[in-house]
């Protein structure tokens, strides 16, 4: 299965030993195979695909229409202004 092998001594923690023993019992594989597969699975580089999301047109931002002096890159600032206005409105209503 493996081209070259290296013999070494590894001291397992009780937790690691329990996991290896459980994997051996479940898969009926040898200690060597379980440990080698676990090392390769944990340390081998993984292939990843680029994550892409679909874009949607949200319309043009017109800061003058709402009385805001903000550019389109200031979405968080806009949300803050809107939230402040809503809190002030609720305070005036006694909520």
C-alpha cells in the first residue's frame, strides 16, 4: 500500500488511543492503516473550490433623496443613521 515505510515509536494520549481503537474496531483495519490514514487525512493539503455567490442589482443609491450625505460605499454608516433616526422616533413616541 505504501512505497516506503519508516518505523518509529509514537506515544499516543489516552484520547488518541481510544479513537484509534474505535476506528480499528469499526473498520476492521490494522493499527498501522488507521494511524497512517488519520495522519494523511489531517495533514494532506485539501482541494478547495472557489466559493461564488450570485450578485443582484439593488438599484442606484441616491443619497440626496433621503437627505444623507453618504457615498454608496458607506452602507454601515447609512444603517447607523437610519437606526439612530428610528430610535429617536420611538423615544418621541414614548416607547
